């Protein structure tokens, strides 16, 4: 098999927030992963596990406490050349978790979506600018009439589409979708997923798809990292994570997903997870099979594999 093309590599990333002299939040605590070109990499975990912080660190909203981020072969941690910064601002886009908070309420949808084009002067005429916004609105299933309205006039699903349009108008190669569908009705979730999937095919996009549960992620991701307390506790193909989970936290997350078949759903048992029973700090990554890995001490690994 040919070497797969790595578009993003995160190496030993730490993102700590110092709250005061006595207390530091270890939002992301030494995580490493690779994302291959054209794939969807899922990150799942409960609230506060460090998923958004991971995404925000990758797009350089934060300077990491330690570690490296390498995007398209370029180290982007620390001080970077203006040219690299420009490349990043277009090639790498994030769809933010909370569309209401991330869309400026005083701006029209036209100005919100065109913002990246404006900053980087990516058009020659006003007409070209408008046409690109109209085209993008149609791509995400809105219409050109929507361009002259304000964010509060839209439903949650529509606002999410505006966020997607704003990210995609830059023709990125890599998109981090942070809970892009979590707040939406199931039927609308499917619509947004279909839009993202189609765009991925048409434009050869790579995604990091962040969510707090496994119900949708497992269908759209090629590989999944399960995060808990700032650590990646298990990582592998969607199939491996779904069919042969090893970490008790992954098993607990999976047990929370309702089964579509009512006959099976009736017998679903929730598994609860007590983090006090697992020693993250002494753990190392054990390879289960291929690229399926789990964070565990030797003793824990032996136990879980029984
Ligand atoms: N800017 C910040 N300053 C201080 N603490 C922060 C900051 N951003 C995140 N945190 C803390 O870091 C931890 C991880 O937060 P993060 O938002 O990455 O979690 P998440 O997995 O995205 O959760 P959710 O599912 O709720 O979105 C939390 O304890 C959070 O309170
Ligand atoms: Mg988050």
C-alpha cells in the first residue's frame, strides 16, 4: 500500500490554561495524531474533554503550551512567516461550535460570508464578491435572498449553514467542524452531513469532525479519536472503535448511543465510567491491531484485553 499523504500532524500537543497561582486547567494534555488527506477524522468525548481546545489550537487561536502542529508539511507552531500565516487563514478553516456567538449580529449574511474574501482581497469587483456569496449560499442549501438578512432572522440549522458557507468560501483544503450538527434536529443533522459529504467529494476536503457522542460521528468518520480529560484515550478506525472498543470510557460512550432497531434498543445497557479507576498519567499507548491504539498502563491493558 502506498504511504498515505499526511495533511496534518499534531505532536505531543499540550494546551494549559493557568487560572491562578494554584490552579491550571490542562485542557489538552499531550495528544498526538495524524490526519490523512481526504479523510474525516472524528474527535469525540464528553463536555470539557478538550475537543474544541484541540481544534482551536490547530487553527492557531491559541499558542500551544507545548508540542507541535504541522500542516501541509509546514511547522505552524510558534512564530511563522507571514506567507505561512496567509496560507493557513485560507487553507485551514473552522466551523465554530456556537453559530449564534460566532456570527456578528450587526452584519448581514453577505458581509459575514464575504469576510475572509474581504480580508484577503480575493475578488476584483463587487459583482464578483456578491456572486461568490450567492453561489456559496446555494451550495449550502440557502438562497440568495438570505444574503441581505441578519443572523437572528435564521433558525439554528440555517445559522449552521451560514457558518459552513463562511468557512468554505475560502476554498479550504481542511475544515474543522466543531459540533457542527449537535444542536440540530436529527433530520436537519442528516441534511448538513450530506452537504458536508458532498463538498468533501467535490473539493477533496479533509475534515476533523468534533462531537460529544458517537451516534453520527461513527457514520461519517474514517478514523476516530476518543478524548477524555485532555487525553486521547483510544484511537482507531471507526469500525475498530465501534465494534471492538477496548477503553472503558469508549465503551461507556458507545453504550449511550440509542440503537435504531427498537428490538435491540430495548436491551441496551448503559455502562457507566469511573475515571478514578484508571490511571491516565502512568498510561502509554498500546497497539491493539493496526492503527487501533489505547492509552493504558500495562496492568490495565492486560485487564481490558481479557
Ligand atoms: N480559554 C480558556 N480558558 C480557561 N479554560 C478553558 C478555556 N477554554 C477551555 N477551557 C477549559 O478547558 C477544558 C476543555 O474545554 P473544551 O472547550 O476544549 O472542551 P470540549 O470537549 O470542547 O467541551 P464541549 O463538548 O462542552 O464543547 C474545560 O475544562 C474548559 O473549561
Ligand atoms: Mg467544544
